[in-house]
């Protein structure tokens, strides 16, 4: 059984892709909505939240663990979350691999929450794979709230995006990592403002592909559960906004359970 820990919507987007391509695969999803957005919290809080989320997934019977939140993934990569259950996947390595494959010049941009940018996890992985590559990161703390508030297509959101993306345009990036699921939902606004020739890399999709590749060569999917069973979706704090987002991304009614 796949267990996904999330604090935004990256995990929801990954779960939607997994459900679409493997509809009978057992899945349990846990989102600490009470502490969202996690990317604005201290790494002590991020690490504590990640530990609790992974333990909850283990208690639910998960056998493959996925940390979808970029902030939580950085806490895991830096060892701040302590010992973690295995096997465990994060979007970091898969996202960097996709960005390097897409970039002709190695000049790669990233937009993410404050914690993701401050941690520098993508930059370290990028330099390990290609020392000559350069990462230009922009912290975008307002975008998650704007999307959750239904302001994705407002003039103010477009203006804020233009301000966030301006330094990346100035640095002539040819590839842009969307480190948050909220940012991926703004791709239709980001593309014209960063430049039509700039390739966008969706970390949520990279994560889903990584999970599907892993289970293709394992027994993770062999659980004996009924073939028509949907995944189970838990949150630490009920939110009408989250419920609407889940229904939209999963393209079906979703029962939200208390964590």
C-alpha cells in the first residue's frame, strides 16, 4: 500500500495521477492541513510534522512511503526528521533529473515556498549531478494562499507572479521547476510570464512517475484489497477549500476522513 504524506496539494496531484493510471492500487493519503502552509514554518516544526505523518501512514498499513511536500522532503533529506520508514520516496531527485534532462544550458530556475528555497536541497542535488549547472531560486510565499482563495486568475495574482519571476527571466533560465503543487496549478499563468521557450517541470508529476516506476518492479500493489476500492484521504483539520480541491484534482467525490 502506498502512503503519501503531504502539507499542500502536491501529494493530491500525485495521487490523482496514480489513481488515473493504476485505479485499483491501494493508497492512503495524510495531509497536515492544521499546520499548512508548512513551507512558512521552522524546520523544527516541519520535521516534527513529517515524523507524525509518516507514523500515521505506517499505522494505516503503508508499505511504500511518499513524502510529497517539498518542505518535508528537504527535512528528510537533511536528516532532520530522524529515522524514517523505508522504502521512502520524495520528489527531489526525480524533479532535478527532469530539469537537467529538459535544460539545454543548465541554467535552471525554481519557484517554491520559503523553507524549500532556504534549504537549498534542489541546488545540492543539481550540483552533484552536473557541477556546471546553476540554480536560480525564488521564494514565493503568497501563491499558495492566492490559489486556495480562488484568486488564481485575478489581476493581482498575475502581477505578483510577474514580480516573482522577473529575477529568473533576468538570469535567463531555460527551465523552471515548480516545486509546489499550488504553483503547478498556475502553470497557465507562469508560462507566458517566464517565457514560452522556458520548459516547466512539475514536481508533482515527477513524483507520481517515480512512484509508478517503483511499484512496477515490486509487490507494493499486491495487497489483496478489493479491486474497486478508492484511496483513503485523511486531514488533520477539516477544510472546505481542501475538500473542493481534492474533488477537483481527483475528478470524483472524495470522502475526507479525520486524522
